[in-house]
C-alpha cells in the first residue's frame, strides 16, 4: 500500500464510486482527500490544514470575480437578454434554410458571453428558441441538437466561470485566459453554423427557411442587440484595454445588466431575490468544491502521484503530443460522469503537474523541452484544450447534461433524437480540438499580442 500509484488509484476509484451513488462531488472530494491525509499523516495534520485551508482558499482575490459573474448571468436570465439576442440573430439569419437554428447558435454565443454558464445558456436559450424552431417546422433532432450543442459555448466564451476557476488553479492570468478563449470560441460558432448548413443540405426538410423579416422588424431586432453589444464591449473591452481588472469589470457588468432589466421592467423585487439566492447557492457550491479539490490536491501531492505518473509516462517513451491526446481523451470520458466545473476542479490539480514535469521546466517562463513552449504558454494552451473537451461531456451520453436540459424542455422529442441531433456537432467539436492541437497559435496568438 506504500506505492503512490496504488494509493492514488484506490482513492480515485473510491471517489468515482461515491459520485456514482450520487454523493455531492464536493462532499466526495472532502471525504476522500481528508481521509487520505489523515491515513498518511494522522488526523492532527488534517485538523491543522482545515483550520486555515478554507480561509486561505476563499480569500483569494481572483475568486471574488466568480459570484459577480454568476450574478451577472442570473440577472441576464431574468432581464430577458436572451430574447433580444435570438430575435436579432434570427432577423439576420432566419431567412435562409437552417437559419433559425444558426440564429440559436449565435444567440447561445452571445448569451454565453454575458452569462458564463453552459447549463444556464442551454436552459435559457432553449426556452426562447424552441418555440420558433417548432413554428418553422424544424425536425426534432436538428432543433434540440443545435440548442444542446449551442449551450456548450457558455463554458468557453469569456467571461466563463469555469475558465476563471481554471486560471486560479494553475495560477494563470485571468485576462490572458479570456484572450486565449476568444478565437477558439469564434471558431466553435463558425463550425456549428457550418455543421447546420451541411445538415440542411443533406436533409433539406429538417430546417426550412423562415422567411425574411420586414424592414421595420429587422431594424427593431437589430437595435435590440445594441444593449448586449454595449455590455459585452464595456466589460471585456475594458479588461483587454487594461482599464480595470476582471472583478470591477464584473461589477460593472452586473450594474449594466441590472439597469437593462430595470428599464425593461423585468427585474422586480421577486426576480432580484431569486437572482441573489441562485447566485449564493451556485457560489457556495463552487467554493465548497474548491475546498474539496484542495484537499485532494494536498493528498495527491503528499503521496507524489503526479510526479510518479509523469515519471512513468516519461519512461513509456510516448511523445508529448500523444500524452496530451491521452489526457484529453480521459477528460472526455470523465465528462460523461460529472459536470464540467467539478471535473476541472478534480483533474486539473492532477494533470497540470504531470504536464509541467513532461514539459521539462517547473519555473514560470522556463523553456520546456517537452512541448517546445514556455510554461506560461503551456498552461494557456492546455487550459483551452481542456475546456473544449470538457464541453464534449455536456453533449455526450450517458450524462450529457445539456441534452437532458433540452429534452426536459422539448417533451415531444425523444431523447434519442436529441442525441442523434448532437452527433454532427460532436464531430465538429472533434475538428476544433484537432485544429487547436495542430495549431497552438490559434490559442496563443492573441495572448502573445496583448503582452
């Protein structure tokens, strides 16, 4: 039992079993990590760690941005931003075959940029776009598949809560991670729309054209997009321009979304109360998972599992790129078992030290021999790749959380049809992963430009 690989595997198996029997992921990680530390070094060390660990984790300034962006997303949901986004996108795209589904993808991208949550994006845009897709007689597979796939855009397109948490874990700059996610996010929107275009070329009856909007409706819908563009531009534009860091940017975003909802009469006392309560629940859940992840990280580091695994992989003779592919495949498989945030918090503290060892340099900025890039560039590149494959877990059976959300909204469409509908988008995501793997500049160009 002294072998670190054996100890680590047993701990991970126990963790997966606890998650499988529906124990909340935070409690499962706290239980496994805490028990492991107590068995290795005695309960006194565990109690000593717990005395300061929670405060040390939760008082990190960068984490203060999490509840702000969560609140921004909650307010955006109640304020009706999703309706304005979909209406504007449909005015531009709805006239062509498959155009309303493309408008749903564009709406998901826009709402994800304000919301930062994939599940919230899928749920909110599903309620808005599904009635329109049904009205234009879209097939159940294309309608639900495009909305389930579009929902995954919320995890990557800035500002993303999961992206922020990843940056905190690996000690990356949040602004740099936002910049790195921009082009891969735009690439996803392009590939999803291209997928819809090919889909309706093969099955024309699945996505009939919706007809051109009148000049008056077109102008009204287009002007309805301006508040969203202003909010997005001020928040992210201000961050990239260096006017303020992410936390005050999120506060500005919260104020602007609140003002938008107030002027539209959508944010009364009841809506504000619900938004604040949902924010408290979500933020509390994120912080508790962070505590569990830190305990797991301490346990794994004390048994030396990441270093042992890295040494084992190095001795295997596998090329660094092959190792990266193996880790990404593991993330896809894990995505079928747990939600994206939990997975990032669980595996990144384990995977990242391994990659650091393989890259050949443990100092920030040191040139690594493994992947041929600096430590800073590696954490950016791997982070975006990890989040992209985490997205796949949201539309992959047997979990496929986005599929479940859309299926609950589209009760007349069998779930198997929704899974069939997301297959083309799953393939499009594999194309995107391949492009990001083969051309790291797609991820690194913008951050390097902003340095």
